């Protein structure tokens, strides 16, 4: 198969901040869902998103869903007037625990008329302990399998196209979940990794601070290093993913967190393993996860094939 490596030049604009927004995720005990649109309209969220929340053309709700013995928090963002026909995006965030926890009123969640479902992972604002590609993979699978209930509750389309976007650590989660739970692949038209951690071993070599964090917070040690990394490394866990699944790798040329080399290595590995529908795009002058880019979501939805 042929592969086109393309570069796109775009001017900068704020995408999202990496600070904690845990107070925005608060929900009274005993409540399974909560409309937080008014709360978010007064927050430090993206301005256009807050405007849409104020004029009620978009709503954002927190909800809880079961994952094993836990009830975890997630959110759903939709336009009431278009939710019954809009395509659906499952958004897997980066970071861990409360680090990187996004304000739900962000440019990803409020772009266009699309419906967006975002999760928090166990740990942080949800119960349980984050294992960074361990049992927290169950949380992603449980949320995807919870979709019929969400669709029924909120009147969301079950026939429109569904997509998955994994940013940074979310890219790692995305590939590991697709491999561990292969039936999930049938629910998505295509998937996209945005500055994804797709070669964990290379990332650790490039960023010693990540090695320190994994040892401090997530159980990596000299005794288990080979097994720990192997189990969590997307580039080594592809065997159960359909060779026909459309996969998009989107990187930023000036990314100091996850270098473009990591994305390119994954593309080469996918091709060598017989994957037939791979696209790679690298955005020039861009930072990690397109942080600070104008038209970022237009590019993503264009790659998904929903926009021209």
C-alpha cells in the first residue's frame, strides 16, 4: 500500500489547558446525571463553547457509568436540536488522575454540531486507582458499551457515524483497548491518535521524567520493567486489531512531549503488520496535541471524512 506523509501549516490558537478542573466534575452522591451547562458557562472554558452553553444551543451533562465495581464519571456534550442525527466522537483524554483533566467546555467538546463523549479514567475525580494502561482499559470499554444507555437517555443517534479520538496518553489507551476488546472496533468508522503515546519504550528513552513518574505512581520497577512496558506499549499490541480498520495518526512537528518519530514508527509498524487503511499527517509549527492551534478540530473532522 502507499502512504502519504503530509505537512499542514496553520496559525496558532488555544486548544485546551493541562491544569486540573476537578471542581467542574463534582456531582452530588446518589445522582447518576447532572446538567452542568450553567456551571461551565461561568468557568474558564473555551469562549465559543461558553457562548453556546449560555444561549442553550449546546448542553453538557455529567453522568456516571459502571466499570467493574466502580461508578466512574464522564460527560456528554450535544446540540439539542441536532443530537438525533449528529455523528458521535468518543474522546480519550491525556494525562492521569487530575493532571490533564480538561474543562468539559473545551473546543473538542463544543465544535460544530457533533456529539462528544469524554471520560475521566479511574482515579482523580472517579474512584479507583489509575494504572496507566492497566485495569483502566476496562473503563474505556465500559463507557463504549454504555453508549446504548446514553443514546436512550439523551436521545442521541445510534445510526450516525461513530469515531474515537485519543490524545497523548489517550492514544495509548485507544490502541490498547482496540486490541484487548476487538469487538469494540466494529462500533467505529475510524479512529485517530493525536500526539499519541504509541511507542512507550521510545518515549521513556526520550523523556526520563516519564520513567520516574511510572516508577513513582504506576508500579514500574527494575524487576518488572520488561513486562510492564510490553503490556502497555501500543506498538507491541496490535495483533487483535482489524487490518481494515481506518487508522489516522496525527502528529505535531514541534511536539516535545511525544515526538513525530513515535507516530512515524507506529505507521511503519502498522504497514509491516498488513494494515491497509493508514493515514499519517504532521502539522508544522505545532505543539503537543495541537495545543494552541486554530482550526484544529476542522482538521480532525476533515480527516474523519465529515468535513471538506
